[in-house]
């Protein structure tokens, strides 16, 4: 591969990566973690108690340590908890 093709490919990859990161940042800005609403196998990532670190590994419905991303401002209306509320509920 010639030097100019290598440089063009690297530049295109860098630009694409920047667009992906920007899209992810915008997407996360419109969402929030909502604890206690995930159904078994439908959590979005690691839970608060550290028993797993991947999406889809929740074993029970509506466990306070499991979360899903929801539209910002809609967690309470779905019966969910903030991170602090979920931690407090887990300590009880």
C-alpha cells in the first residue's frame, strides 16, 4: 500500500472514530441509568453488587442492583431508582 493510501486510510478511520464517539456521547446525554426496572436477562451492564459485569445477566426481575438505560427524566415514572437510592435499598 502506498504512503498516501495509508495516510488516507488512517485519516478516514480517525474521522469515523470521532463521529462514533460523538454519537455515543449524545446518546448517553439523553439517557440515564434506572435501577430496579430490568427484567431477568434484560439488564444493560454490570450491576451494583458486582456479581456480574455484562449485559443480559440479571437473574431476577426488578432487582434493585440491576439497571437499564431509559430516557432522561423517565426513571421515576417507571418505578425505578437512582444509583444512590438503589445502593440504600441494597443495604437494608
